[in-house]
C-alpha cells in the first residue's frame, strides 16, 4: 500500500508535530515530495487525529500451541492490531512449552503462518516450566526474545542463579514472574479489606516482592539483564527503585488494570480475577508514582484470554487472567492522560520507546524506517463492549466503562492490518 496520511499530529523523536506521513514500499517517508511521482498513492486525511508508532507489548498470551480454544496466533494478533500494537512478545506457558528447539518450532511455524504483526516468543527458563531443570537455553536462544517461566515463579534460588548465568552468557534477558508458592496459602485475590469482608482467601504482597528481593541480589551477583513482569505492590516498586539507584541492570512492567483499579473495585465476578491480583489503593498509588518517576519502564497488558466457561465461576473458581490488548490505550489515555496524571508523550514512552530500547524491538516513525504505525481519534468516546472484541477472550474488568480514544487504522510493514470501517 502506498498512501499519504495527511495533516495528523505525528509522534516522532519524543514529541508531536503536525505533518504528513508518506508510506511507500513498506517504509515511512516524512520528506516525500520527490517520491510522489515514483510511487502513485492514495491520500487519507487525518486532520485532528494522532499517528503513533505501533505499540509494543512485551507480555501477551497468544495460547498457540496447546490452547487454541482460548486464542490463536491469528485471532490474538488481529486483536493486537485493533488495539494499535504492531509488536508483541508471546509468553511460553503453552503446550508443548518452548523449552527446546523441537517444541519452539510449533510456535514459530504458527507465527510465520498466521501472525499479522511481529511476534517475538519467550523461551522457558525451565523444562515444561516445572522448575526442576533448565530448558535448552542455548539451543533456542537465537529464536527467542528472552527467557521466562511466566505463570509460575522459579522457586529455587540455585535454579534462578544458574538461569541468570546462562542468560548472561547468551546475551538474553530473564523476564521473571515473581511468586513465592510457599506464601500463597490457597489465596486467589489480594489479602486486603475486600478478602476479609467477603470471606475470600488472600494472596500476600510478600509472595511477589519477596522473590523480587531475592532475584535482585542474584542480579547483583551475576550481572544478568533482568526484567520483572507485572509488578503490583508498593514494595516491588521501592525494591526496583533502589536497584536502579544501585546501578543494577533491571527493568519492570506493570499492567493497565493495576494502575486504574484496586481491590476496592472488586466484584464477585471472574473478570476481576488475575495474577497478580488487584492490590490495595495504596499499592495503586505507589505504582503511579513509579510510572511518573521512571521506576516502572513500560506498561504491558498481560493479555490472557480464557473461555467464557472458565471465567464464569466467580472470584474463587474462575481461572486467573483477563484480556486487555484491545482496551489498553483507551483505558490508559482516559484514566491517566485526560486526568493529567501523565502526559500523552509519557504514555507513548511507556508503550513504544522504552520497550524498544530495552528489548530491541518495536517501531518508530523516522525517515526510511519500516511503516509500522497506528492512527487514533482521541476525541472518540464509547463504552467498552467485549462482544466487539477480535480476541476470543471476553473477560475484562473494564466491561461497560466509558473511554476516549479509538484506533482507526494500524499499518504494519506498509500493510493495513486493522481499519475502522467508518474511515
């Protein structure tokens, strides 16, 4: 597709400029007049609209191979494109788990066949994520973005140390799901006021920040590049803040639901159940502080689709995980930017710039770069309706919520991979 996207506010080099974007031969051109005759093109007016680099999410569950009834590479990446994402990292709690070249090939083949955007898979830290033996890290290192046992914490300090040493030798990141099983005690929501008032078993904050504290000492010892998944507690923020002051090679992410909701928003519904759980209001405010001062580097969705049946059993018995790839930007824009908690530029650094700098993937809008970008109407107001999702998953705590910001078009490598019919 060759086209001129005219008169939009374009995010490039950390700021907005009203300008045109010319897309030809799969690339971006900002100084394009001499090229128009060479590449005949159509013109689309985006006056008062915004063009961003395609967002990057370093933590999504695409469920293929093994759980295609929940999501597939095709349905998941189409949902990503609708949300404005052109680059995602897929988590490895699959069947078979990508712990060796043979098992990883199932996912790589599906990505090659069905993905409409860039997908970079994580390999597992341990075989089958059982925590008993390291995966074939060297064998798969060239085909994975990093290593994670997401969905399960690595319980053994010796196992994590050995994984960090091997990851450092291979030049890869450890992306850690931090959870101490010995502190869970059968809990399934945050161990806070709601759990006590409604007779639910709670998950302690220490079950998250304890393993983070342990791992940061291992990072100090090994020099490994370390990234913490979906942090949710105030203690986690402070530990990572101090680690950065100490010069450790550490980054972290949180998710939209932890920034916008707390356990005071819980309802007796499976769409409010995820891991880690929605924490206290004090934790939420600490996460916002971490966003504002740079302790938290990026926002990832932890998009985790399940079937309607699996999410229909209330807080106690529903599976953990909610979808979020199609709602992330409007939720964040509505609740953080329009309320003046952060600027739009800051939000884009969390969704585009910082993931690209840390993981070496993702898009930017510069002369001659691949055309992977997204167009939003920030004035569009609507209510979130899961029945409209392209993802197979429908379970979101934001169902029915009023938001601003609708994705009008997403282009990846010069090809339109999502377009709002109203354009």
